[in-house]
């Protein structure tokens, strides 16, 4: 894991299917970006290296804050030495060195794109002997500058010929970045114990890329500027808590993925066929990368009212795009999220993945229920109840709380039942949700209270077991004529869902009802509720770590 240099560069040159047609060879790269040899490196040995690097960063930060551009240029050779003097340089040294070699003064679009491409190649060259996670994390400035260029192009009149040319080159660079990420992650052996952290606050590091743009005061807003395709929620959390290098890598993967996704929509539109193609591509991308950090980042963004990509995609598409993403992320049982795989993750991150997926399931179900889409509502309820997530959450909470709560469990198998159960535990003074979930928890409690009030005012008896109101009346009033077979099948499905939501997550064990009789857990009935074919009927993603992001295969059969 520590040295993938030779194999990585060999793959970069030979892999034409992952978007690497425009990579230069290491020798060509060296001819344009070669640094002079350093003869005396004894000051960069052992602890002296870290001390010297931190001192140089502090000196450079002081220079940047004083807007002393000329003095900042004098640091180039110094940070060049930091990069050259270690076979596996710290992220900070490469990040700052790349920033010092990047000019933000160019305005001509083709010159800007060329410099972004050179910056990407410099980062790839400097990080060739670094581990996969560090190599991916270092690409963050490339995404930032690409996004900024794409936005600026909207206000520039280039003419049709030049516009087509630069759009083609931008698309090629986006493909190259995604392909590079894919190759890097295929070399990651999931050994989280060996991952290093950031030695400097992330806000310090991004300041070297935002200088000159009026963003010298580093805060949460600066993070939102530097990570333009992440949600405000994520930026606020990172500003308050900081982040590890693997979190940063997850952000980079998510942004590169969204950049490509938006580009595909802008090129191909967002018709029904394109939406189906996007589901294939999203499932294949998630399957190939097998990154729970990337997965959790995408899900977290779906919890926001508006996706943070409105700058790139027409607003009319955003709600439909959320549906496509929900479909691909929640209706597939990805093997890298299996109990065994989650057990290998750091405990804090594993908890974040489970809670985020639980809430995302709830949001998706509520969204479709409010839209009157009963078919989708049942599909997501079914997918959640038959996944490993409910039992994982119960096991995690029991392990956290000890024997005192060993017999306590949710009163249903829906996401809402689990969230209510977890909040009830919190109300007893035991912390379950992280602080950054407080906004969601508050909204959930408020909605629960308003629905209970509406039930009582409408003469309906609040029933904690019946968690979702199945609006048969609405279906009758819409005037649609379904055949008897479909109608009977849907009624059976709704009945099964309503009953099963009031039962415990205990496999086939029987439990007593209020009248003393025993009943057995009712499992969701599997049925085909879509006229469209499923995304894939392939196997799982354990066969190998690599994938082609343009020609993905599904992790498993997807239920629509």
C-alpha cells in the first residue's frame, strides 16, 4: 500500500478505457516539471523534517496573509526540497508545492485549463509513491479549479467552435481525474490502521489555493468555496470538527463523481432513458470504488433540501436527480456495507454510515409517501426491512448501552420506527446521534408532533404501530384503472407492510400481543412493482477491486 508508484504509473499510461488518453508519461512530465537536485538534505532527516516543514508553512501563511506574493514565490524551492527529500512526502508538502506552482492570474480559458491540467499532472507525479488515500485527497484543488473554470465559462462568449473544443478538453480532464481516482482506490487494501492523518488543519491548507480570491479569512464559508459540490452541512461539520485524510479523500471522490454526473446531464439531457443509464453508471461507480466514505458523503448530501450542484444543473432536474440517486444508493445491497465490512471500519465512521443510511431511507420513504407514490414507498420499505441495516443498528446500540437495554427494541421495522426508538433512548439522557444530526432530529420531532395532532383533530386514533398512513382513498379518487391482479397484489403488499411495521426485528421469534396470544413476525412480500427492467442481475462486487466507471456493473439486482 505504501508504494504503488511503478504499477500506478504503468496503469495510468496503459489504461485507455478509464479516461487516461491525455496523460503524459513520467519522462515527459519530468521534462516540463523537473525540479533541480538538492545536494544538502541533512536538515530534513527525522524529526527535523516535521519541525522544518511546519515552520515553513507558518512562515508562508504569514506571507500569504500579508498578501506578499513576491515573497511567497521565494518559497517554491524550499517546498520543492520537502517534496524531494522523502520517498513518501506528507500531503502538506505536496499540496503547498503544487499551490505555489499554480498561477491564479490567468484569465484566458484555454490557458487556465492548461494550467489546471499541469497542476493535476504535477500532483500525480509528486504523489506517485504515496498511498492511495493520500493520492486521492491531493486532487481536491484540481476539482476546485475545474468547477471554477466551468462556472466562469458561462459568462464568456467563445464562439461555437472554441466552446466545443474547450468543453471536450474539460470533459477529458474530468474523465482523467475519475480514472485516476479509480486506479488509486483499486490499490487501497482497506487497512485503516496504517492511514495517516493531516498534520495541519484543513483550513490552513486550502488558504494557499484561495489566496487572491477574497477568501483569506478562513472559516466554514471558505470550506464551502473550496468544496463547491459538497453540502453546507458537511462544510460546517468539518469546520467544527476537522477531518481525517480518508474523509478528505471521500469528499474528493464525491465531488469528482458529481462533476461527471452533472456533465453527463448537461450533454445528454435528463429524459427517461438518460435516467436509467445514470442508475447503471452510479451503481457501477459505487460498486467499483467500494468506498464507504464516498457513499456516506453522497447520502449526507441527499439529506439537504437542495443538492449542492445547482450551479451546474438546471433547477428543474434536481428533484428527479435526487430520486435517481436514492434509487441507486438505497435499493442496492452493496457488499462493502455488509456487517463484516462495516466491522473493519473505524467505529466512529461505521456509526456515521449506519445512521446516515437510516435517515436517508426515512427521507426517501417520506418523500415518496408525500407525493402519493405508494409503489416507491413500499419498495423502499421493503429494501430497508430486508437489508442488514436494522439488525446492525440494534446490535450497535445494544453494545453501546449494555445489558440494561438488551431487551429494548424498535416497535416496527420501518426507518421511522428505528429513529423514534433511538430518540426515545436519547430522551433518557443517553447520547445516540452526533451533534451534527441535531437539525434532522429537531425536524423529525416537530413533524411527528404535527402529524399526531392532525390525527387527533381528524378523529383518527394515533397508533404507534401503524407508522405510515396508506392513502387508499387517494388512489380511488385519482380515477386510474388498474387490472385486478395488480390491484390485489398491491393491496397485499400494503397490508403486509403495515402489519410488519408493528413487529420486532427478531427474525422468526414469536412475541406476545396484548391479549396474550403469540404472533410471528411478518416479512415483506417480494414482488415486482415496476414495469421497467432492473438495473442489473449480475453478481456482487467482491470479484475484484477495479471497475470501469463508464461501463459499470451492478452490485446486485436492484428493486425499483
